[in-house]
C-alpha cells in the first residue's frame, strides 16, 4: 500500500500547534451527547499529543449547517462532554480559521486542548476552498487527520489543509487503514465477503468491486432476493428490485469470470406478514416460497454451509445483515454467522473486518463486535472503501 506518515513520524511536538481533524459529530438528545463512541475514538491521538506537550486544536464538523453559523450546531455544545471523556479541561474557540483563532490560542500552553468551532459554519469548508484551508493551516505547525469517517469528502479541513502542513494519520485513522488494508488491500487468502442489507441498488458498486477481489461472495438480506429472482426463483412478495435482475445477472457473470464463488441461500425463513414472531413463520427451500410469502432471513441450512465456507477462509469482510435483523426471529442467521466469524477470529484462523451502520448494530446485538478483528463505524467512508474508491482525505496523507 502507498504509505502514510503516522504520529511516530511527527518528531518533537512540544510547544507545536497540532491541528487535529477528528469526528465529533455525535448524536444529541435533550441537549446532551447520547452516544460518546466517536468522542472515545479520538482519545488515543489527543491524549498522546497533549502528553507530548503539543497544543492540540481540534477541527471537526457537527451536523449540516451548510455554511451558516447555526447556534444549535455549535461545537460549544459538545465541549463539556468532551472534557469529561478526555479527563482534562478543554477550551472552546468560537471560530475555526483566521485571526480570531490566532488570538484565542495565543494563551494556550503545551498540553492544552481546544475545540475550534464547527468547520461547516464556513461555506469554503465543503467547497474545499484553498483560501479557507490556508486560513486554517496558518494556526497550526502540523496537521493530523484522525477522522476516517469524514475522509471520503474532499473538504478544506480533511483534504485541502493536508497539502499545506506536514500531515500525519492519527492513531484511529492508522488503525482503520491498517485493518482495511489487511482485509482487501493485500489480504491472506482465501477471502470471503458477506454483503447483505435491504437493496442491491445501494451496493451495486460494492458488489462489482468485490467480485474481482474475493474468493467467496456471500449474498444475503433483501438483496439476495433480487439475485434469486435473476436466477428464475419465485420469491413471492419478498422485497426485491426486479428492474435490477439484469444487473444481478451481470454481477453473477463477472464473478464466474473472476473465479469468485457466489453463495446464495438455498433455504430461507418466510412469513406472510412482516411482524415479530408472526404465526405464518416457516422455513423452506428457496424453491418453495408461496406467492403470498416474503423472505425475511436466510435459513439454517444455508447458515451452516456458510459457516463451513468461513472455516476454509483466512479473511472476511462483512457489510449488511443477512435478514431483517431488527425483528425477531429474522436476526437468527446474522447472529449465528457473526458468532461463527467471531469464534474463528478468536481462534486465530480468521481476520474479520466489518462495517456499516446496521451491520455494527447487528454485531452488537449478537454480542460479538469486540471479537471481530476490526469493526468500522465510519458509515459512508467504509462503503466507499468497499467500492474500491480512493478516499480524498486518505489520499492526501499518502505522500
Ligand atoms: P448497513 O447499514 O450495515 O450498510 P443496510 O442499510 O444496507 O446495512 O441494510 C440493513 C437493512 O436491511 C436492515 O434494516 C434490515 O432489516 C434490512 N433487511 C435485511 N434483509 C432483509 C429482507 N430479507 N427483507 C427486508 N429487509 C431486509
Ligand atoms: Mg443502513
């Protein structure tokens, strides 16, 4: 992989101003941070830099103010919660670029930490305006990007600024890039990919990229229905995109040509109504789905066969649940296969990397998120990486 610099390359940072792009875009409820996962993810980098005596200036976006100053999207609302998580006092600076910042940070001492105002209050942020990037860069001696989740956007604080200062990957970014490289960059083979979720249309580019990369492509979730329909299977009232059966066929052909084995379920869990534990619940062969039934999960025989596939593999990358996991018992296949992957990882025979909003929720529901090698909470950036795209925020660090 083209290499990037990390904090190990940053030399003596004592007294230097570190502009650190982090993800502070936390959910709020009644004025309080309702999930501090993203705050926690910044701690290794921020603590390390502060302990080494840098003046740590955090750059982040918060919500979608679209270039306007919105008091309800001010990072001042997050500063107290951040200070508590960090266990140190944290200053808030009501601007993120220019002279105002320079004046506010002039009084900071080595080891101090400050949060600068929401970068998206500036119209130039999302336009990657070079003038804004330069005004941000003027307040720092070096730049650290620790926000993989924002790296798929070429913004002033994620991309432009990286060209103006010595730039390093933070610890969370470094860990994520190494895990992703191990999963799809230069993985140990055989490699399996699980792709599930509701729709083929949201993951077409993921599927197209993966067929050329992996040895086994396991398709589940609602999108498996479109593939089954493409193969002429009657899928009743199942969620499917019938206008995409041609595309599904093309993906199956591309997989054939690339020696990628595609696994579609041969038994499924169906019901006539979509509800928890519905009376019409049954498991059947894919060829026995009635006209008024819908497929809501893949079946136990399919899961057993997939577990056997994973046992032969060295690497697994997973995005998308295998069934409608929010509604019991349609989480059964996802939970079971996730536990198999977790056990194989713990035994040391499998490197497992997963990502996606609902996938993370499903792995938590199965109680195995900590047993995977790496679970990405990056959402859009993770999907773009699975599509094989270059992420501008990452590319700017590769020098
Ligand atoms: P992620 O957020 O991990 O990328 P997606 O958003 O693509 O995953 O897909 C998750 C959604 O897919 C869940 O809400 C789940 O209920 C739905 N889903 C999975 N299988 C089915 C199915 N057979 N029928 C209907 N919905 C399904
Ligand atoms: Mg989702």
